[in-house]
C-alpha cells in the first residue's frame, strides 16, 4: 500500500501571516494522522517563512506515524535532523530563496557530497531519500550514494497530465522501474492532486509514499481535512481485478 504523507507547510504559512498560533501546526498534524494520513512531511527553510525549526522540534514526540523532514543539507539542517531522528530525511537541492522545490539533484555531479550525507544519516538510523528528476542517469547515481529511496519530482507530470497523460507519466514509470531494479524505494511528490494522483499510482503501483501539501490543504478548504485525506487515500487503493 502506498503511504500518504501530508505536507503541512501551507498550514504554517497561514499561521505566520497573522502571528500567534492559529492554526496550530502541531494540532493539524495530529489531526491528519487521526484522519488517516500515514505520515507528516515538513520542509523547514532558512527564512522560516512557513515551517519553523521550533515546529520541527515540537512535532518530534507528538507524531505516531512516519515523520519526513525535507530540506537542503546545510550543516544546521543536518544537525537538526540527526538530533530529532525522524523516520525519513528527503534531501532537496533548494536554493535558500526558492519559493518551492523546482528541480531534482544532479546526483552525478554531487555524488561525493550526497554519499557522505547519506552515510551520516544511515549511521543514526534515518531512512534517506533523494529528490530527483525522472532521469535514468540521475536514478542510477542516486543508487550509488547508498540512499534508501528516491523521491520523483512530479511537477512536470502534473503540468502535462491534462494534455496527454500517457506521455506525461512515461518517464516517471521508466525511472521508477530502474529504481526498483537497483533496489531503491520510490517516493513521489510535487503538484500531485486529486486530479492526477490515481493515474500516477495505477502506473507505478509499487510507490512507497507520496508527499502532498499544497493541493491537499487547498482541497481541505472546501471539503474539510478529514474528507480530503480520505479522498486522497482513495486514490491510492489497488485496482480491483
């Protein structure tokens, strides 16, 4: 069964717009779990414009499902995650001023650095994932780092889905097949939605996890959080034969 990890960055964005603690990020995370989410994802950035370091530490002992922390591996970030020891750390090649993640790692050019970081995470028992584009070469070099998983950057798939979904999904299927062959787990995330998630899952049913934030939180404004999580989980049900 593919797990649904809810990215709560957007909840923190709303809170930060007014100050104070409404909405309560920790409470929302706990409610997401209660409503069926299999994990919680956060992506703290240096300017703390949404998730703050304090949020990450506050969530540490409150979550009962998987905790996935995404981010660029600065020394400060690595010190935080090796202290907190979440279930998974997803390494993302974001510039400090990036609005959102917009590309995967060049795992070939960054092989040495990524390998050293993966070794550090492995040493303290943290599952590692590397954010990559659906490139066979990038998947191959991700495997060389010793990472446990890759996370496929699915924005190109989401963009092209409404135009020609068969063409849109093809490179992701090929990348996921190679990852599986190389012994890598496969996650996916970025711009996945109720519109395009099920088709991706049906084409890559061995996905370990999808991480979804912006679309899910936006849908929750209309449907409510509990119904929205149920709807996304429904997209990840195996095809009945």
